[in-house]
C-alpha cells in the first residue's frame, strides 16, 4: 500500500512540475490533460503491442478476400488497433469535454453545447467499441 501512495505522489508532483514549468517548458493543465488522454488512448488501444509485435494490417479471410478484424480475441490487426485507439480517444475526450462544460458558468449556451458534444463523443466511442467487439465475435465464428 505504501508503494502505490508514493508512486501516486510522484506522479502528482511530476504533473505539478510540468504545469509550473520546473521540468521543461511551462504547460497549462489543459495541455497536460490532453497529452494524458492521447497517451491513455495509445496504451488502451494496444500501441505497445503494435510496436513489439508488428501485427499485419489485414489478414486473409476464411472465404477469400481480406478482413481487418482478427478473429482471435488475444490478437489484433494494425487497423483494428488504430480504430480502437480512435474510439478510446473519443470516449476520454468526450468525458473531458463534458467535465469542462461544468466550468463554463458565464455562457450557458456554450456549456450546453460542450456537454452535448462531450456526451456524443462518449457515446460514439462506446458504441464503436461495442461494434468492434461484435465484429470480432462474428469473425471468430466464420
């Protein structure tokens, strides 16, 4: 338990140092948040797997032709990975935009628009990820 709290403190101190300009150029918390979102989408979408394993872009289908969704749950193609990263980015960005809409108190129209865009991006990412899993199950059956 002690190790987790010390790692959390170090990460928080690093982010604070970035935002204050003590480590490299001074960055606003918005920039740090967006860099974190992009990095998390890269990790969750399988970026490290892509770099280490060099997966194929497309694979031959069972009835001829090509498919870009790998039928095995433990593997993925490069196209599937990029789509997964994009959908994960949409989900995180939608949540971040919806959260930022609560900070806009001076302009209710802008706050409502940001909330709608945030919810739409989140739903797009969720629905797309679900559809990608459905495609993966269909590819595994054929």
